[in-house]
């Protein structure tokens, strides 16, 4: 056996000789974890980002299908959530259960609710809880900690985006209603 398979296997971005070993064409591999197909379909890593994943055809389709600003939602979950939100928006079930009243007294926007879910905190979590959840998740999924892990990288982006949404929401609150425990 030769040891030629070592040479192009740098982890991330993933490149590997493809085809015959000697004089093989260097082909970029699909960024999807564990996939050995050539990755020739670009997909933006996050909105407004020039960074791209490179996927094979099948995984590009999967990525596009599941793509969500906050990642992690299957198509069914996304559809169900949309339906739930429409029901709420129709006026009935106006979230009194969660103690979000009308605009101006702490109502969470849809993005904020999604962000809270991404961070895995309760809808009534205060900002300190949000911050510690964010720190924990960001650490777990940080590219320095999980080099070459494409899914962790996507999660990391989502976590950062989610926290940004919640941080801005916190800043918009009147000082009197900010959590300061
Ligand atoms: Zn693939």
C-alpha cells in the first residue's frame, strides 16, 4: 500500500486527490462532515457573509432545504413554527402565558424567540441567563475547539447571530426593565 492518501488531507478546507493516485486532479471535497464527494456547489455560510461552504450536489440541496438563519430547524419544524406563529398573530393566544404583553413591555419578536431557542434558554430567561448560555455554546462550538467540523461552524454562526439579536433587544429595553441581578 502507498501512503499517498495523506498528502492532500489537511482537514479543512478539505481537499483530496481524486481519481488515480499519481497525477490525480486535486478536488475540493464536500464540506459536509464525512462526505467524500467533490464539493463544487457554493453555499453562503451566513447572510451577508462572503464565506462559502462547498458541498456536493446532494448536500448543497440538503443545506438549502434546511437553511435557516438560526440553523437547526428541519423543514417540518419550520413549517410547524410558522403555523404556530400565524395562530398567535391572529390575536387569539396572545402569549399571555409567557407574560409577553403588547409591544413596548417586553414583547419578544419572532427573531428573538428563535434566538432564545437557539441558545436553549426559556422564553422568560433574563439577560444574564442568555449570556451564560451563549458563552457556553459558543465555547463548545468554536472553530478553534472543533476545527474542521462544518456543522459546529454553522452552529457557532447561529449562536453568534442569536446572541446579537438578543443583545440588541436588551439594549432597546428601557433601563428600568433591564435585568440587573
Ligand atoms: Zn456531500
